[in-house]
């Protein structure tokens, strides 16, 4: 059996952890870092095939030293793709992309060809059996926002612009490790999930204190209290463009409010793994959702979007802060982004790749929105109602590709006697009705006061 002193960075071995059911388990983990505090060794571990948000420092008594795997020594002149001298790609660095394959028996529908929607009364709701060879996915509405699902089509070459864009090629040991222990934001204490490039001198502190209104960071409670005597903000800087009940949205220009926007990005990076931070916030607008009480407008979540997007992106980054997750706020942020697209007269889509939780939320939103349209269709003169992909896209402002992928994901599209038919099964209809009963938070378009700007004229930046 190996000794504790032999455990080095790169070793793999089972590590004891508690699962969601509060049971002990021993998943395989990789040692990313080792540190010695007062003669006591601590090991930073990443559980293989688990989300990075579960990475943590552990003591030696949680390591199974009997099954340790030492790192293999690399060749002196490693090769990749036949090119000498380049670093070999590790399996974790290779981005795995799933491409949705459509059965030849079920061709992709034309955007303008109408599809018949089978009636939903009685036993005729399920008019056709599912196509052979295609499995029906369970839990089609994706209500469990903590599960992972990455089968959505991801572009093979994600673009490298945006406030927080994916760039796995620059992963290193520093950015793979959480560097902030705890953040105090108003009445909440948050445990970050991922690395965020706050100033290095702040990363050794037990708690990082943030002003919940301007998001400025301080190293101690005394610093924060001193700041609060001078900070006169009680809401995000910017225009309030929506208010209903206690929920408000503020529009913040990344150029006019640079400091706030950068601090918002630093906070967001603590909970977004698949993004890399850039400090150029000028090309972006930030829409911050808040909850109001007697002390002010408290940040719940936000999304950012480019002032000009050639790819029809209506969201660059989107985040609901952990204390507010699983309460319907994520879907409310998504719904708000599409309300803005409707006012702009455009269809929109989020910037890819989405995070695991982001993908779940978008899949669920797209499914519910499209099913709402289909179930609201009325038949005329006894014939089945008809609708085109383009019409669904125009009504919802959801981009056509997302409409098609959602219909395929829900397994609604069938090709029968030369015509596309959307069949709504009992399970789909019942699941949708149950989900909509739980969805209490909705955007009221009458409460939105928003005038789009023409950002193509650089003077308006």
C-alpha cells in the first residue's frame, strides 16, 4: 500500500464522499493539488465524471491508498495529430459533442410546410405510435434542474467572442481549482462552485465580503461596513425597465457602468464553469433581476447580451444565484430575454455551449412554450389544426433551429403519408399541464417599458 507522502498531483484513487442520499461512496478522483498546513496534508480532488462544483479539499483519511494509480510519465517529445512537440490532449480536454441523428423515416420538417396537429380529446390524443428505432425520452419537460443532459446539438466551433466565452484550451491547474472559500452577499453566504479571477490577495481569506448593491468586494466586514456608509446605491445602476410585484429588471450598459459590470462578471464566474472571464464589458448589456423589500432591490440573477449579434444570440450568459435556484427564477430570466426579442421584432437563441443547468432550463422553457402554442390551436370546420415551424418561431421569438430540436427532443414529429404530423400523447399533455400549474412566476408584457436601440451606430455605445 502506498504511503500518504507518495500521493502527488495527477494521482487517481477512490475518495470517500457523501452522496445526495447521505450515503458513503468511493468514486474515483484525481489529485489536483497538495498542500501542507501545520504539518497536516490536504488534497484537492476532482471526482472523475462528476461536475467540478463538487471538487473539494480532503484529508488523507478519506483516500483509499490501496487502489492508487500514479500518473504516467509523458514522452520527451509528445505528439498530437502527428505534429512533434505539441502537448497530448487529455480525454477531459477533448470536447465531446453529440450530433442529433434524425431517422430517414422522419425527415427534418420544412420551416414553411404546415404540420397537422392531432386532436387532444379523449383517446385520440395519441394518434400514431412512435417511429420505430427512436426512443422516447423520459421526463421530457426537464423539471429537475440539477440533473445533467448534454445531448443538445452544440456547434462544432464555438465562437470566441462574448463576455464569458468557452475556451477549454487554456485550462490549467489554477483555473481548475476553486479559489474563493465563501462569499457574503447581503443576508446570504454563498459557497462558490468554480474558480473566479478575484485579486490573489483575497483568495486566502475565509470570507470575501461583497456590497449587494454595487457588488464591490472587500477583505473584511469592517471594510464592507465602511463602504456601506458611502455607497448610496439601493438598486443596480441603470434603467428599471420592468416591475411587477416585488420583481424588477434593470438594464445596465457595460460601457456606462463598467465597474459594476466587471464585478457582476467576477461574481457570476464563481457559479459558471464553462465560461472564461474577459474585462471588456463595453459591447454588452446586462439585465439584472431583483427582489424588492424595505432595504432595497436585491440581486436574484441576470443575463447579458451583445448589443450587436450577427448570430441572433439574445443571451450571452445567464445565471440565477444559488439561494434563488429551483424557485422558477431561471425560467423567468429566459422568458424575459424572449420578451425583449419580441419587442425588437427578432428571433433569438442563447449563446452555445450552455452549462448543464442552463441547458435543462432552456429545454424546459422551449418545451413548455411550444406545447402551450400547440395545445391552444383550434380546429376549423372539423379539420385538424395546422401550423408551420415559421409560425411557431414568429409567435414565440424562439429561433427555428431551437423549435425543430425541441419538437424532436419531445418526439412529437411524425412523417405519415407524405405529411408531417405532430402527435401529442397523454403523457406529454398531462406532464405539461402539471408543469404549468407549478410555474407561478410569469412575465407580464404590459409591465415592460423597453425601447430597443440601434447599436449599429457606434456613437451610441
